[in-house]
C-alpha cells in the first residue's frame, strides 16, 4: 500500500523511488541529451530527451495516484526501470569522438534569384536549454517538461522536419504554465515561428513573430528586470525574421524598415564590428538593392562594403569563424551586381573575380559535391554581363559559354539555363550571326514554355526577338 509523504507516494519497503527522485532523473536525462544535442549527435540526444519524457510521465502519474494507468509496472518494475535508465545515463557518457559541433549559419537574406542556398534552410536555429535547476525538482516539473519538448522540437527542426517541430513547440507551450516564465515562452514561440517559416507557412510565421515582437517591446517599455541586452537581441532576431518574410513577399519598403530596426538594435547592443551587426548591414543593403531604385545604390554599396570588411576580418582571425566562404562569395556577388548597375565596371569586375577565385577554391576542396559549382556558374554569368555591357562581345561570349558548360552539370533542360541561352542568343544577334541567335532563342522558348507556361513577360520578349530575327533573315 502506498502512502503520501512529503515527497509524494512512496513504498514503506523502499521498493518505489519517490516522485522527487523520478523528477531528478528526468532532469538529468534532459541535460544528458543536451550534451549530445550541442555536439550534433542527435540520435543519442533524442534517447536522453525521450527517456526524460517517459520518466516524468511516470512521476506525474504516481503523484496523482493514477497507478492504474501504469498497472503493467509493479513496484519492482518501476524501480528496475528507474535503475536501468540511470545506468544508461552513466553508460552513454559523451565521447569526444562523437562531437560534430557546427557553427550556426549567419542570418543572411538571399537574392531573389539566388540558387546557392535554400532560403528556408539557413535560419539560425536556437541552442537547446538546460533544465530549470534554479528551482526544486517538483516546482519545476512543468517548466522542465516544456524544456524537454522544446529541445526535441529543435532536433526535428535541425533535421528539416519543421512540421513535426511546430507540433512539439505547441505541446511545450501548452505544458508551460501561463505567464510562469515569459522568457521561455517567448523563446519557444520564436522557434515555432522559425519552423513555420521553414515549412513555407509565412502567414502564420508572421503572426507569431508580430505577437512576439509586441511582447518583447512591452518588456523593454515596462523596464522589466530581464537583462536588456538579451531582450534587445531577441527582439532583433524576431524583427529580422519578419523582415525576411516581407522581403521574400516582395514588400521591400516594409522589409527595409524592419532591417533598419535590426541594424540599430544590433549596433546598440553588439557594436558596429560584430558579425551579426554586419549580417544586418548586408540584409539592409540587399533589400534596398532589390527595390530597384537607383537612389539607394550608393547606400547599398556602402552597407555591403562594411559587411564584407567585417566578414573578411573575422574569417582571417579564426578558422572556426561563423563566417563561411559562401557568405563572402554572396556579399561579393551582390556588391558586383550593385557596381554593375552603377556602371562602375572596374569595381564590378574586381568583386566578381575575387568571388570567382574563392568559389573555385571551395569547389576544388569538395570535388564530389556538384552544388559547389552553382556559385561558379552564377559568377561566370555575371562576369559575362559586365563585359557584355561594355561592348566586349568576344570576351562576353567566351564567358557565357563557360557558364553554360557549368550549368550542364545540373542537366540540359533545367530552367536556369534559359538566362544563359537568352544572353548567348542576344550577343550572337548583335554580332550578326542570325543562325546561332535563332537557334539559342528557340531553345530558350522551349525551356520557357516547359517551366513557365504560355504566359509572362519573358516569354513575350523571347517571341518578339525570334520574330525580329526571322524578319532580318
């Protein structure tokens, strides 16, 4: 027969561990899983988290006298399970060889035509969190449950299972007592918005972010005792993701307003030379550039150059820097495009050549990864455009053909080839080779119809050019 002492139902013979011992073990299992989670060993992390959930459920049932729900577990079997899990926790000690820690990606927006990174996969996923050790085991049982569910959700988010992640984040929010720990609730809501964004549900992601921004802004205004720097940075992250959503929805004016807020917040908290501030500076440069307004060109160039200088400085300072080669290539490509629009051809050529040199180095280091060739194809195409704009037809032709050869690595009929073929057709038309011009534009027409259908300005432009070539022939 069980009786309820200070620590809940226990067995006078000592066969049944107290609920407090179960809660303590669940806390240990969460933090054991967290060690593997940070190291990138997700299978072992999940083992720890899932056992923490199971042990905590047993403790809750014991506490509420719902022993009938665990009738398959005798006192002996409960104790055996308790001891087995504790032994597993000791036996699965973190091995240094298991560690696969990776630096999180920088929070960079991507050009609308960018192919180098999947936009929805480069969000900076949050780190898992420890159990609520500042509270006793029983007092933190619901907060600890929310933490474990949140950590499991993070693994699914990292493993590109955003829908499953959002379900776990929702469960964590439901478990968390209302208003019991606002910072934790805000963190879970932010990760939920991230996962919704990754899943392509921009509407609900924007709704959660707007709610979160309101909460953080109210916290700042009320002078609540939470550290101001942390609230400021969390607010900046939420605004940055909302800005990305507006950017991808082509609401560039609103995106620019949000990016300016992020830059101001990060400058205030982190300083002008921090890489996260540099990322905010680049994002604002890109948004202003995508508006297409010439009055923003010089400001965009200035912002992008500042970002580039900081990224290069950090990359040279540390081999483990969060600044990857792909980040520098991306900024150089954007900067080259801005200089091209400004007709500063020497600067444009310099930026694209530097990016091309770096992209070729990256590709040579990953010979079995064809995706590393995407940047090379894009950069060759941009360099060809620079020469084309200056009237250097033969140099441009050579570069367009080189870009086309790289594109063929990804197949003969993919839609990105249309831009290169269209430019080749244009330049052959300009030099008077009407046969080749017609051949390339016919190929563009086939690709356009296959990938874009029978409507659109681009298709109409191709048909007009083909008609002009036929008239000239």
